[in-house]
C-alpha cells in the first residue's frame, strides 16, 4: 500500500482523491461499517431567485425524471461544479 500524503487543506485533499484510486492507499477488505446516528446534515438553506420560465422547465424535467425539483437543481449544480473542476 502507498502512504497517504499529508494535505495542506481540504481542497488539496479533495483534488487528490478525485484523481487517485483509493485501492492503492487503503485495504478496503479490512473496512468496517460505521454508523453516525447523531451526525447533522451539512446542508445550508439558501434563497435564490429564478426566472419563472426556468423554474417551470426545471420542474418539468424533474417530473419526467420522477425526482423533486430541488434535488434536480442540486444534481445539476453538482455536475457543473464537477465539470468546472475538471477544466482546471
């Protein structure tokens, strides 16, 4: 197994694990299931104004995919952030 490097910050660690195969660093056959019952969600509520036509289009897509429109917005934003990171 390779030694896991020391990271300067969370962003550096995130970038590392996005590019590396964890099986080179961690023996997953020894992993154990962990349950964190008192862990609070790390989400923050925000308010955003969208043009009604855009919101309606998102709701239509969400309905076709059978997902809540707020979840679809999170998925779309997450994909865009991922693509933006890949372009760096």
